[in-house]
C-alpha cells in the first residue's frame, strides 16, 4: 500500500500527522539533508572569507541560492548520489561540487568539505535543527500552555476547594493556587532548559584538526573552528572531542523535556481526578460520542490522550539520553541510528501539549460541587481550632480535637460549634473559633 495517513505504521505519520506535520522542517530525511547542505555551504563561504582560497562572486551567489532555495528535488538528487556512494554526507559534498561546476567555479570544488569528517557536518546540522525546533516550536508551546494555566489560576483565584492528602480530606485550599503549582513548576524547568547550551563538534576526523593543521600549520584552527560554530552557526563548540560530539548537553535537553513531561502527566492526572469528582464539567461538542454504549458519558479523553503520549515520549527520551553519551573509543555508529529518531518524542510531546490545551478549553467549573464538598467536611477545621487554642495555652488541644474528629464518619458544623461552646474559654475566643469554616480556612499564598 502507498503511505497515507491510514497506512502509516506510526501514529505520528498517520493519525496525528496533521498536528505535527510541521516538524518535518527539523527532523525528516529532507530536513537532515537540507541542514547538512546549509552547514557545508556556510563552512565553504567561511573559508573563502578567511582568505583560505579565492571565491568568484558568481559562485558565492550560486551556492547561497542553493541553500536558500533548497528543494525536495535537490534532496532527491543527493539521495540518488547516495545510492552510489553509500555515504550520505559524501553525497552532499558531491552535490555541492556539481553546483559549483554549473556556476563555472570548478577550480574551487575541492574546498567543499575541506579537512572535515562527516561528523563535523552531522554534529553541527543536528544540533542546529534541534535548536531551531526548540526555540521556534517546543518552548513556545510549553510557555503558551503555562500562560493558559496562569489565566485559569487567576480566574479561579478565589475559589475555595477541599484539599486531599493521601486521598483524604485535608486543610482547604484555593483552586487557583493549585493550578499555580503547575505554572511555577513549568516556569522553573523552562528556565533550567534555557541554561543548557546547544553543543556541537567541529574538529576533523578525531577532533584535533589534523588535516587542517597539516595543510595550513600557521592557522589557528581552534580559534577558527570556534568562530565558525559559535558566530556563524550560533552553537557552542566543544573544545575536546573524539570524532563525535559528546551528546551530554543534548541528553540534558532530553532530561529537561522528560521532567516537563512528568509535570504535565501530574497535571493531567489531577485534572482527570477533579473531573471524576465532578469539580469540573466538560463542554460537549455537537456530534461527539463519549461512549459507544453509554450515551450520557463525556470522557476526559484529552487528558488521557496527553498522558499516553507523554509516556511514550518519555520512554524514547530516556533511551536517547542514556545511549547517546556512550560511544566506543573515538566513535561507533550507534549514535547515527538513534539520532534519526529525535523527532519522534518531540512529536508525541507536542501532540500531548495540544491535547492538554484542548482539554483545558472544555473545562466548566462546577462551583456548587466544590462548596458541597467543603460543607460536608467540617472536620478539616479541627487543625485551625487546635492551633488557635495552642496560641491561647489551652491544655491538650490537639488531643481534644483528635477525640472529636478522628475516624468519625461525619463531622457536621453543629458538632464543631457544640465543641467550641463546651470549651472553657472566653466568649471572644469562642466567637473567633466559630467564625472559622471550611470555606474560609484557606490560608494565604504568594500573589499571582
């Protein structure tokens, strides 16, 4: 069968293709070839700018045009060359040499890929495409979700809610503050992510500029390599490498995304639980079906979909971060195979982010249910009463409240009020204690 959304083996290229099709700009075979071409061209022009050789203006313009207008047909030409060379980066080199010949610059073709090994191209192309994806797609998506959560937190800032610790009723809280927990966690992890450099390797066959140095021993190739990678490509060149990049920083990126995904799984499970507790209703969409058998159901499918996709993403990220920093001696080829899967966990992560956004957009606050839950759990003010009594040096207040509340099936407002009435304390203190309710015993939080 021909590859279509219905015949694709992976849901990323099938069921979810529409949501993540734009990632082919960074992670497809075409994208990898294109970024290799761009790096090769930039390096070639860099050598010319450093007066290593003389480049005619016509050839410069022709090469720049190849990079700016690189097409699927160009990529196919490179693949055709690769079918002969059986080497993907060498195929790019031969393609660019042909472009120079067409521009009448045959005398400079041997400066293409001068002194380099394939990993000088791969370990700059892949970090560059990764950087562009993180900056243009992934991080904006996470920050957008964080901002949407902040908006909801502000809307629900004054909504009192029964907290649950160990699944049991606990000191009341505010719904907005509970959403802010996730806003803060995401903000912290995005900041940590931003501290990690986009690292690259560029230094010849085993990282020592051997070929460069033997050809031009008076040139400072370390300085030139740093300038090319950092100033031209916008990456950070690692100073001491084997044939390949260490991948330590890339692994740190994977781990950072994993942590963010784990936070989002936590969010999905909390919202799912609030929906099951009827704290939230969900907007219905005309024509949608919640269950094939039970017409009444409106399932929290968006949060379930997100949780599943985040789990798949984290499994892949775990393998990537564990495998890539390990290579036998100066290199083996296992990184090449693994790196071709970089886009898969990113795709699953972005699918999840979209699902969470969709799910949040369906939420309808059921404030009456939250109030009912608070009203049915007057035992939670026991903490407040015993703490105020401690302030007043009342004897054994914790034990007195424990005797009243612990393990009892239901503690009512009347039970609490009667207990306060029975206390041998001043009328003013009794009035203060009776003013405490599950609805107003919500503490304080930082402003947001």
